[in-house]
C-alpha cells in the first residue's frame, strides 16, 4: 500500500459489488479465468 500511495494510487472497495472483482492467487486460478469468455 505504501508504494501505491507514493505513486498516487488509492484503494478500491468492492464490498458492494463483489462480482466486479475476483481474487487470483495462483497461476492455475489465472488460467481458469483466462478460459472464460
């Protein structure tokens, strides 16, 4: 978070729209999301 603030970024809250964001933690999870249209 420190670097993000240093370059002018800010946190984003997706708590009211969970379908707008997905957490990808592994290359396998990324591959699954990349297959989706």
